[in-house]
């Protein structure tokens, strides 16, 4: 994978296809650009595709950071500048969707379209979470307990990730996701992401950031948006109520509905995602300058 020097570290990224308008694919927790490996060959037929590993994750550098959302946004912004990316189409999953919304809201003149799946749409309350997820996030946010779960036992990779893929993960695929996190210290980004979920008003700075990009989502009809929705599978965040909320709230939105998928939709439905993205981008002429 190529790398770009970014601030005091490096960002590794996948690249496929060619064209004047970049499509940028952003992953979430606890994955990497490997999440998009089966989507990129489809979308690369239509144009240039780039998928970075977020700082501290995948094959990117591991600087000494708190791994806050602001840290990730700062390094991602510097990566866009390092590659001179402009007039982009953003595609995000999980925290990658949140970072896509945040970047779009901060750089409105540089975004041609935004597609998203299974991401953070608005600040949450504990009551918004299914009972199992509620207990999981409460545990991970508890000092000492979260460290044992995520840093020592590597539960996000060993337990949570396989459970939220409807079609399962091969041992090879799981090994790829394990590889960047061999030690408790290397797993710090995974715990930081889990503790960054904007839940019951905390962390306040993340709630503010999500609220700000929510305003952009509601007031930017000139930017086409695509929700990739699936029949609920294991760990699904975007159920029927969330899809209805998006339809009523997000401006310039189209919704493509597909079959069953767990939370990690690009693992379960890469062909459906790739074909939907190409058709959407073509309808709106997003890949032509």
C-alpha cells in the first residue's frame, strides 16, 4: 500500500481506478481500509478510488495520541491536503461516516456527494441502543473495565467484529484485522473510539461535532447523499426508525435498500454497495468535473 507523510506520521491507503474526481472510502472501528477490498474493484470501474487507514489503525502510523475524534479529523484533513484532493465524493461506514460528514461540513465547497452506511447520524441516548449494545458500551466506558475488555482481551477484534458480520469472517480476514493490534498499547485507538460515541451528552466535544454536521446534513440539498440501507442483521445500527429519521431530516437524500447485513455492511454486501454507488454517482454525474 502507498503511504503519505502526514503531520508527524504516515497514512497508508489503497488506490484503484482512475479519473478526475476521487471517491474516498472511510472505515470505522475496529477495521481498516481492508473493509472496502471487495467494493473498490466495482467502483474503480467508474473512477478513482482511495481508501485510507485512519491514523493509529491498519498500516498507518502509530503516533502517541489520545485518539480523539478531533485527532482523527486533523490527520484525515492533512491527508486530503497531502494528496491534493478536491471535489471529492465521500463514502463512510461507522466512524468513517461520521468523519465524512464532519469533513463535508467543514469543507462544503470541496464535496460533490456523500454516501453512508451504518454510521453515527446524531447524538444518542442510552435508550436509543438495543439492550445488548447498551450494556457493552456502558462497560467499555467504565474505567478499568473497558481497558480489560478492549486493551487486554482485544474483545473488539476477537468478539465484537465477528459477531457483527452476518456472513461471518474467514480466519484470514480476521488475521488481517488483528495484525495492527498485537499489544494492549496498540489497541488504544479501538477503546478511544468506543468511548467517543456521543451518548447521553458525553463526550461533550463529540456531541458538539455531531450536532454541527447534523445541521449541514439537513441544510445542504445541493450535495447529493445516499443512504445504503439493509435488512437488519447482527449489530445493525441503522434500523427502520433511523432510516425514517434520515428520510425526514437529511437533505438531498436517496435511499437504496438491500438484503440482510450486519453492522459491517461492506463485509456482507460488497457487490450491492459497489453497484449502488456507481449507479448513484452516474445519475448525479458526480465523477465528471
